[in-house]
């Protein structure tokens, strides 16, 4: 686990055959029922579940788990300016789980107080425009999060890849093509200029989940 100072990171996503995780209208209903069961089983095993602010504002996910857990799940929103709504589903369906909102020092103190009142633990990671993901993961490790699943969106996925923080990738590929240059791909951001600079992965498992094909890759040493 990279010197044991950060969690083991699994990037998990469902995408169309042409690599989209959401359509041009931001519809992201891609997973089959069988794949959703796989996702919930994985959520039941990890310590933390992380999404970006774009996913929060577009999907307003509950991030619940349908299978028993031995301890509460920590739900993390990477939200540099503290834009997470205080009435978001992660608070409404919080139960005994924990909610962390990761921000930078540029976030409004007023907004952060409102989020704290809603039930969030605020973790300041960096002073720039974007959350310092390496610093955040070190702080999450100290909070007891040893395994972390990242569920998008594309920009957060890029940030994690660029920072060298992804250890494993699980993608469920649905047998559908949606197209659209405005649709969201698995990894967005600026991207690498050359293929040789990209994240190198090794295929370690192939399985089926209903009509979906689930591929598991691990980072090459």
C-alpha cells in the first residue's frame, strides 16, 4: 500500500461499450441489476467510498450499502469549495455511516459550518483550486480508511490517475453505444499527451454480471 501511508484504491465504474459513464444529458443508468449487486457487495467490503462534486451535484447519490457491514462506511465527497448541498441524500440516508467533505482552504467558512451541522466532517486538504488528493488520502489513512473505492466522476478519476493513486480498476461494460462528444468518459481531465505516459494496467479477472462484462485490472509494478 505504497509505504502504508494511504488506502488501497479501487476505481470502480460502469460504462458503455464506447467508454461513456454518462450521456450528454448526464444520464448514468448503465449498470445491470446484476452489476449493481456486485457494486453493493464491493461497497460492503471497503472502508471508504469517494465521489467528486460533479457526481454529487448531478446524481445526488445515496451511496448506501444493501449488504451487512461490520463497521460504518465513510462516504467522502471531493468538493474544493464546499458546494455539497446540506440536504443531499448522503446526509438524508446517512444512518450510522460517516460523511467527509474534503475541501481546500478557499472554501467558505459559512458553507462549511452548514455542512458540519448537516453531519459532515470537514477535511481541509490543500490551499489551491483543487483538493490535494495525495494529502487527502494520507489523512483518510490516519482516519482508519485502509481500502477506498472511487465511483467517479470522470474528473475525479483523472485526478486520481494523474496523482498515481489508483491501484485497481473495475469496469462493467454494458452492451450499448451512446456516443456524444459531450458525454462523460471514464476518465476526463487534460489527459496524457502520449499513450506511453498513461497508467499501465494488467488484466487479472474477467466475469459476467447479467449482460455486462466486468473487467478487473491492477496497476503494474
